[in-house]
C-alpha cells in the first residue's frame, strides 16, 4: 500500500515573456539613409564621422537613461534660500546637465557660427536631429544657436559675447557672463495680453545716462531661465525694441529678473519654462529703437528651422520604434511587419518621415548658403522655411499618434518612450508661431518679397517632367496663388500645397523611386484617405520599408 506524503507541488511559469520586441537600445540613431544622403548632398559630408558617433551615443543605454531621468525629474524653482534671500534659481537633475554638456560639446548650440567650413550649419542640423534622446534640453540649445545672428545687430555686444556663445564648453551656474568659459542664451518675447502679437507688449525700457536701459514688466513665457543672457522685447521711447539682458551683472549681483513660477506643461518637461518679472532689470539695446521685431526675427527664423528639424527627428524616432516593434511582434501567425494593413501604415509613416527629413535638411543647406551671401538661396529660404515650419510641424502630432497605435497599449505606457515623443510634437507646431502665424507669415513673404516666390518655384521645377502628379500639383498650386480672393482665409490650404510640392520635388529628385512614387500617389495624386495607412494598392512597399534597416 502506497501512502501519500503530502500534496504534489508543480512549478508554474505564469510570467514567461514571449512575443515582445527587444529594447531599442544600443542602436545608431544616425542610421537614416535620407539623412545621410542629405548630409553629403547639402555640403557637409566632412561631418559624417561625428554625426555617426553622436548617433551611436544617442542610441546607447547611458544617453537614453539621461533623457528618461531628465524628463521624469523636471526642474524645480527655488525663489528664496533658507534664510529668506531672493535667489530665483532653477535646479536640474544631473542627467540634464549631461545632456547639455554633450550637446554643447558637439557644437549643437552655436558652434557653426565660428566654423568657416561650408556646410557647418548642415552638419549641425544633422547632429541636432540624431541627438534625439530628450527634446526639452534642445530648447536652450536651439535658442543659443539662434541668438547669434540677432546679436550681430549690436557689434560691440557681439564681440563681447559671441566667442563665449560659440564655445563648446558647458558651464552651468549663475556667474558674471564674461567670466565663464561658455554661455547659454534664451529669449523673452511674449506677454499674456498679446502672445504672438508682440507689438501689444507692455514691458517698458527706460534709457539710462550710461547707455544701458532699465526694463520693467511681466513676460509670460521665458524658457530656460538659468541661461546666461536673454534677448527680450520691450517698449522703448522709440517703440518696440530688442535688448540683451544678462542674468548676472558685471558686479556679480543678480539682475532683478524675478522667476514667478514654472509652467506645468504637456511635454518638454525637462526644460524649465517660466513666467518672469523684470523689476528695473539692466539691459542693452540690440539694433535700433523701434525695430525690435525686425531685429529679433533673425533669432525666430533660426528657431523655426529647429522646429522643423526637431519635428523631423521626432518623426524618425517614432517611425523607427514602430517598425522595430512590428519586426519582432507576431499576431495571427506571422510578424506584424508582414501583415498587409500594418505594412500600409508603417510605409506611410516612413514616407511622411522621409519627406520631413529631406526638406528640413534642404533648409539647413539654404541657411548655409544664405549666410555665405547667396541671395537666391536666401530668397528661397524666406518662403520655404515658413511653409515647411507650418506643414512639417503640423504633421508631427498625427504622425506620432499613428506610430503609437502600431504598438498598441505598449506604446501608450510611459516606460516605452513613445509617449514622450507624442507629448513633444505639438509644442514644435506652437513654438515660434503656431499654424496660423506660420501660414500668414508665408503670405507676407510672398507679398513683400516676390523674389521668394520665384526662387521657391525655381527649386520645385527642378523636378519638372519627372512625375505627372507633381506637375499637376504645381500647376494647381500656381492657380491657387493667382487667385487673390480671400487669400488670408485660404492661407492654410495654399501653404499646405506649397509645402507638398516642395517635398514632392525633393523626393522625386533625391529619394528612391518607391518612396517618391508613394508620396506622389498619395500626397499629390490624392489617392489617399484621411488617415495614415490609407495608401493605394500597387505601391512598392518593400522599397519604402527598407528605409528603416534592421537593427536600427
């Protein structure tokens, strides 16, 4: 007779993980055929090695962790110290400073202004795009890049500060600017009563006997308030003017810029955006009194370029994440990447991303050549930048949302990282002029500078005859422009068409046939639905999906 010695215990594997993609870590964010081809085409092939090195760093575990920590632990405002002294300081986690140190060290901030090589701004654009581990710290990086051309309206100030702004040394902390090894710059434009209508600003600037001014007023958005210097708009006796405002004065005391609060934002969380009050703050005039908008627009145009670059970067990151997931995840008996409808969605994401990257890099090339004195490129850039800022940035949030859906619930949770991309992209459409502002600026460019229209279509028509859908779209675009009735009401429609024919022309000339054909069939031929993933049958999707190589 057999006696039982107790219950039989069996080991149950209740949490065996299968059918999940490996982490997207240890890859190279510069492994982007469209970006690398544009780097060479736009005159910065000499920067390939550094772009690739930065891409490998961005895809590595350490940099990914920096980005995660900087966003998860946002900056904290300290208005007073423990004794009650006013300090107006913002505290960041160490990861934020590592991000900044890397970006500055690679010249993403302002180094191109001191680099005499042709293509310096293109090289910087490519590095800006591949260093996509955290968008928040990109804000002070972008503003520092943009402040230099505006500051050159005051040669004495430029001579003093530009070498420090272009330095590749990052030195955080509040101290007198000219005593530091490198500087970060910000800008302070909008006020609560006007927003984009900066001529409604009420901050006043009173001239002083020593040539300085004193600023008093409230600014609604001042990002990166721990920057060393700022460009600010204020009403001087001669009208709205641009000023340089240091955070610390020559005697080492804090300039009276009171940080009232930090904004609680949808995204861009690692970047401190503040409301400030100037309480008789010391400032120096940049440019002429009454010409503040014209002076600071130099800065705005550079940050608009970065909005376009940043959106293209976010699109590429979202596309890579979606394709990576689909390569490793199976459903209904085969990988998602082999499912026809998923292939349609993924290919559409690739096409949108590649169009954004190609036009963004073309604008970086135009920036280089315009700075070098090419008037036709300057005219092209004037219109193309406003057009592309409108359209590329407008497409970003929808693109990120569709990419998130490719991952299902995994894409919606914070651990994956797609949520960070999704939260970030609306900002780039809002920053430096939301959709309506950008569209109306494009109309102004066409009205004030007819040469910009000629230069724009000269560029577009380099692809004339290569695809009938592009030719038809260009003809329709010109017809829309020739009709002056209610043009402001139709501004978005017109600017969208301009953006699409520019992207189409660039892809027809420079992208693989599969990508160009898919773009022309959908965006120009209008054989497309209202959502991504509605491309028609007959397109060569293998060639499109190959633009995201395995292992990226």
